[in-house]
């Protein structure tokens, strides 16, 4: 059975590890703290507390693996943690598991387009934020070593939707002068995309956008939620909060991943939100 390491057994990593395990792979998961690892002790595969920023901990692990997915999170602890987890973590994984297939989960935030245009994997990447530049540097490192980069759109799924949370909290604002397209992908669809990318003879040094079929304007999203929940549409106004993924406005294409045969279970925001709404209100 092929052996895979999920380096970052968090929201996306757990779903991905579960999928690979169900498919018969021998799975090992890593998470940042002993507390997090203990919470996952009931999983049918081992999960260890390994800090990717600690090269010695990484090198202490068995190096015989068929595949590695680097999907760890910096935990929002600042630029230094971002660089340590993503860039230095990727470097340690590539060195320790040389010869293994490696996928790095990056972000569509590396695309900085602001004109609402469609972007593909060949589009220009000039992120305005330092975090985006660190992601690009990590991508280049992984690609240079023959790895694959999966650029994830905004992640949502069970118990997690930034747009739904803002709407329910009453903090959502519709800003007509700064409306923008939102690109999203369901957690479970990310897992199937990563599985597809590894469970096939895949050429190295490739980039794939992992995003659903239908970018949606933020205003349209809030209007849809208002109609679905029978609540008032959020007020009009100027948004002063900095978008988590930058001030970009683009529509991200998944055509390349679709061409491989990836079929998202939740191709649009609306098709996934029914279940998420029920969970959020329960």
C-alpha cells in the first residue's frame, strides 16, 4: 500500500487524510501541538505532534514515503511564522522525503488582479502582501524540486464559512463601490482534488487552481443568504475591514483541474450552503 504523510492535519488535512485512508493508503498525519494530536487520537491512522518549523523534528521521522502533502497552516502568528511553516517547512519536507511526490497547498491569493478578469495558472502573480510573496517563493521551491502546487480558493465547509459567519453576526456590509468576486471551494472537494493529483501518473512541476465552478459577487452572495434565511439584506456602506485574502477582484478558473477529470461535489456556493446553514443555525 502506498504511504502518505499529511503535514498539517487541520481542517483540510483531516478530510484529506480520511479520504486517503478510506482508499487504502497508509496514512500518517502531523499537527503542530501535542494537544491537537491528542484530539485526533481516535483516528484510524497515527497523528503526531510535529512542528514543521523545527527541522530536527522533521528529520527524526521515517523518510520512506510515497507522497507528502504540505497543507499546514501558520496559525495566523505573523510573518515569521508564515515563513517558518510554509517556506522553511517545505524545504525540510523536500530534503527529508526526497524522491516522494510532494504537493504544496498554496492559495489563489497569489493572483492580485483587480479588474474582475478570469485568471488561469498562467496568469500573472504579483501579490501585494508579503504573505503572498512567501507563498510564491514556497511554490517556486516545490516546483523546482519536481513537486506540484495546488492553489486553493477560499475554503468553506462544515462549520466554516466566512461569508455566512459575517452575515449571521450582522457584520456584513454591501459596498457597491468595492464589490468583488469571491472564489471559493468546499473542503471535501479540496480533498478529492488532492487525491486525484496523487492517484495518477502526474507530471512534475505543475500548478492547479482548486476552486469551484462559479465565482460569485460578494453582494450576490449576501443577497442569496438573505433570501434563503428570510432575513434583511445587509446594509449598504463602505467596508473598512481589510479582506483576508487581499483587495483583489478576479474570477479563478478551474478548467485545468476539470480537464483531469475532477468533478466537484459542490460546484457552486448555493449547492453547498443548504447544509452549512443548517449546521450554523443548529
